[in-house]
C-alpha cells in the first residue's frame, strides 16, 4: 500500500518556522512544501477556479512524481448541488489539464445540507473523463445507503473517509481500488492536533482495508499552528 501523505493547502502564514524557513518568500512556498511531502490537496479551485496557466505553473514548480489533488468548485457542489454537472465538470477538467501528470484525485465535498441523491451523484460522476480518480465526501447521513455505495463502486469513485475529533464521521466503505482520507480536527493538545494513538489507529485501518498495491491519499486539514504539518510528518512515518 502506497500512502501519499500531505496537507489541505500550503499557503498558511503560521507555517513559517514550522515548514517554511523564516526568510523563505511566499512565492517559493510550494517548492519548499514539495521538498517535504509528495502530495497536496488544493482548495483554491473550490473558492475560485484558477485558470489553466495557474495549474500549469504549479506543475512546473513541483518535482516529478508530485501529486496535486483538486477540490472541485463549490459552483458544482454547493450552488448547482450536482445538478446539470456537465459544464462545470468540463470546465474544471479543462483547467486542471495544466497539471499534466501531476493531477491526482478530484474531491467532491458535498454541502452538509445536501441530502442523499444517488441518481444525481451517478450523473455527475459520469461526466468525468475515464481514468480520472474522483473522491466523494458526503456530509449528510442520508447518503449512507446501499444505493449510494453501489453508485460509487460502479464508477470506481472512492468514498472519502473523514475524521473529526479523532473519530470517523463516515462509514469506512471501500468503494474503489484506491482510497482517500481527510483528517479535519484532532483531540490532542494544542488544538487541533492529532495524538499518536489516533494516527496509529488510522494507519491500521488503511492497512487492513487496502492491499500493498493500492494508492491511498491522506490529507490533514487541521492547518492552525502548523498542526497539519506535524501530523502529516508523523503519519508518513506510521504508514511507511
């Protein structure tokens, strides 16, 4: 099992002295980040979809083998709420093409008020080009049905495993031959860090679920105070 560990974003000022040397200019943070981690989850596209040349620039600034997961635009997930997905998916993938071989999975984080709709999810997933890995993070309990699981499995889309307060907040379904994990907030001090025992539990869950040949992407979204950086370093060691 190849676990690629990173963080959700890299542009955090309070990471100076934790990941970025005090004298490192912000324009070089991505390069500095890529020296420590093999992957990052880009949240930029969720708030404002970058142009293709921005994705291409990120590709040029990162080394061979680096992988960037992309969080899909909120226009698709929160405004359209998965309705009429063809145009926003096409726009997203056209611009993400700038990443070339650096493109990793696309994350669909659904709004917590969006109730389960297997048909809408299936129609949305059908719009993605063959070979693109899509992870889905539902946040309403009505999504936990056999029908939703069947849609994910039929489209080889990964159910995003998610953690908050050092506990799973979603079923631990394996719906694809690859995995995706997001860790939002731990219970250790100082907040919002994860303790080693919680991280060890997640490492065991991944090892028990996927074979050695599988790719699993794990991203820490607990950025305040550099918690994500420190936890990602520890998790890298635990999953090596």
